[in-house]
């Protein structure tokens, strides 16, 4: 619903004295110009143009998408499931904010540690006081480097989160493409 | 398959293919490949499909049986790869697996064929080949609980099952297990196979004792253990084991299990209020005021003790109770009792001239007892049709009007 405030009508009466002041004259000129003939008040919710999590279609139709990318957020719980699994997400359970914050920290940490080596989203599952982080790695680094990074990540995250952190790694030769758009 | 054999490289670099007798090469290839296919139980359509995406239309190849495919392959591509015929005998399972995984990718395959290649597609010919997956080397009669002993995220290389998960694209199939993040998200029960559960139970058996013979039924359990304490332990994920709801202690008790006389029982009911459930005769005491469970448990014990002791006390002011103060009607000492006694005495006097029965004898008369019960029912349970009917019957019986 739009409310139209007819400034142009008001202006016809008020413009004459106000236009004598230079700054007001400039303002009136802008308001009365074709770009802003009236002021519009938006009283209802913003237009729901759902764009979150959608990828732009490429010209050649050759942009690869993984399954996670191909399904926008409103398919969570329908076609794809959650990336964080813990009891705080259950109904009326405390600690959801803390867990979410920690999960975001773990994700940022891993994305920085395994830069360009992650094939898909990071899955974080918690069982009791153990955090299981499932990552899908690309074969871009030497195994020795991966071994070091895995141990490094587990140790540091365990100290950060005050929990036992375990990484569950799978390796794929390349990103698993679900479809091209 | 052909990519992994290095055929593409030859195809591109070989300018002048060597001349070899066509029929020899054809036969050798046919024999080698058909034998290979039979041994490995490998679906030939996928080989063809993989190859055909590179060269010819896909549907054409998918309809042709395996031997024909290979013959066609030989004939069409003979000049360029006849030199590597010996190599074809050495195709291992590895390359076949890779070819199959490539051929089975779901969804529209137009990406690499149309437009320029994207960096995300991965290298065109990866120099490193994957190892033979563990699932392919597993024996059929292996001990699965030792392969998957505990709860773990799904690992495609260790699960010899053709599992698929995900939403299939139009005219596509569900994504397979390799690199499938959806399969890795969900909790699996691969460590809880019936064999594993059975072994767990067998190990745990030595720590179990027999159930007490005296507690076979629920009634006997209630009799021997009248007090029921309910607490909840929360298994939660997080750095702390504490859960705020775990402090709550609920104590349940059947009131009939307590030793109470009429006065004590009524006083107890007055004290506990709505914590008593009339239907099940259960008293429920919940404590959640203290931060720890032990404190709350102690508080419930204290409450129960105090309630019981208070119920047995008779304060001096309790003697001044009037019938209006009572919650229920008491027939003894009520005007109803006096009226019925005087009425019966008057009847007997009218019949015999004099009445020598005492008040106790009149009250103990079964007809009077029936009348008493009817009056009490009507006063305490309300004037329903049943109660009124009972009252009517008892009065008629008392007066001998039946």
C-alpha cells in the first residue's frame, strides 16, 4: 500500500515564499522535478522478492552448482537438511545462540585454513561435548600438508571451544556438480 | 575409460595413424573387452555413455549391446588407438570405476559441452588417479561391525552400498554417494546393525543381574517402593553438562500408602491443595526452587515429612469446627440423624405403646444405614437422578412402603 503525499499540490501554495530562500529553492526544485514529483511512504512490509541463496544464471549455461548451492534456503528441511546438528536447535532448548556463534567461528576458521580446498559446505554435528566437523576436501594440497592442517585445526578448535573437536574428512577429486545453470 | 587410457592424448597428437590389419585388431579388442566386462560385471552402457559424450550422440550408443558397442568403437576409432591395443588389456578396475562415476553424474550434462570451460569443473585430465575405493575391495563376508564400529559420518569409500540421496533433477537421477553432502549430514545407523547390537548386549550381559522375583508385577513394585521420585537427565550438546531443567524433582506418592486417620487425611488434603489427584489418589510434590537437584530432592523429602507430621497434629482451635466449616457432610450428629432417630422412636411408640430401643440400635439398623448412605451421597455428590432415586428407595424401605 502506498500513500502518496501530493507535494506538488502543497508546493503550488507554499513555493512562492520558500523559493526566495536559495537553499529552499534548490530543495523545491529537486522535489518538484520529474524524478521526485511526490514523496511515497511505504507502510506495509517490503515486497517479498526472494533472492537469497539463488545464483545468477550464466550466459552459456555452464556455471556449475553443487547440490547445496542449487537448492535455495527455503528448501532446507525439504530437499536438503541443516548444516548444523545439535540439541540446542530442538524446541525450547537453551543455548542455540551460543552454538550458532561457535559454528560460525568454526566455519570461518576452516574456510581460512583449507582455503580453496573445500568442495562443499561444512557440516557441524555435536554429540555430547564432542564436536564433529565433516568436511569435503579437494585434492589440491599434498597429503602431508593436509595431515598437518587437520591436526592443527583439531587442536586449536578444541582449545577454542573447550570441547573435543574431531574432523571427519572425505576427499573428492573435484567439486561434485549437481547441475549447470 | 578412454580418457584414462590416454586415448585422448593420442587422438590429438597422432597425425598419421599406423596401418594395422583391421580384422586382427578388431578381434583382439572384442575378446579383451568382452571378457573384461563379463569378469567385472560392469555395465557396458556407462562406458559407452562416457565415451559418447565426447564424440557422438549419447542415445545412439545406449541402446546397443556391449559387444556391438565395442565393435563400433573399434571400427570408428581404429586408426587412432590401434597402437594401444595392448594397453586395453590392462584396464584395471580403477579406470572402470572412474568412468562409471563420470558417466553417472546426475542432471543436465550440457555444462562442459557448451561455452567455455569453467575453473570449477576441475582439471580436464587429472594427472592423479584415485585409488581403488575401499568399498570395491571389501569381501562379502567381512565383519561389518569392525568396519563401522562407532557412530560416524557417512563415508562413501567405506560403504559398499549403492546409496543415493537428494532431489533428482528433471530427467535425472538422485545424486550418488560420492561427495554427497546430504548423506553426510544425516545421522546414520551403520554402527547399529543387528549383529553389532547383539554383540553389545552379549558384552553387557555380564554386568546385569536378575530382576527381583518379588517385584514381578507393577502392584508389588508400588507396594514395596511407594515413593516415586522423577528427575530428568538431559543429554545435550555443548561444552557444559548442566541443563537448567535437570534440577526439577517431582515426588509422587499414593495417599493410601500413608498411615493416616480420617482427621489426618482431611487435614493433609487441606494442606496440599491441588497437588492431590482424586482420580488416582496420588500426591505430587514438585520442587524447582533450588539450583541443584540434590537440594530440590531434600526439599521434597522435608515437605513430605512436615506434611505428614502436621496432618497428625490436632491444634486446639480445631475443636471449634462447625458443620459449615467442613468440606463434606457428616451424618453423625447431624439434624438428619436426630430426625430419623426421633421418627423411628415415634413409629415404635405408636405401634407398641412404648419404645425401649436406644439410639445406637436404631443407627445400626441396616435400613437406617442405607438411609444414611443415601443422605451422605446426596449431600456430598450433588443431587443427581441416581442420588435422588437412592434416597427415595431408602426412605420407602425405612417406612415399609415397598
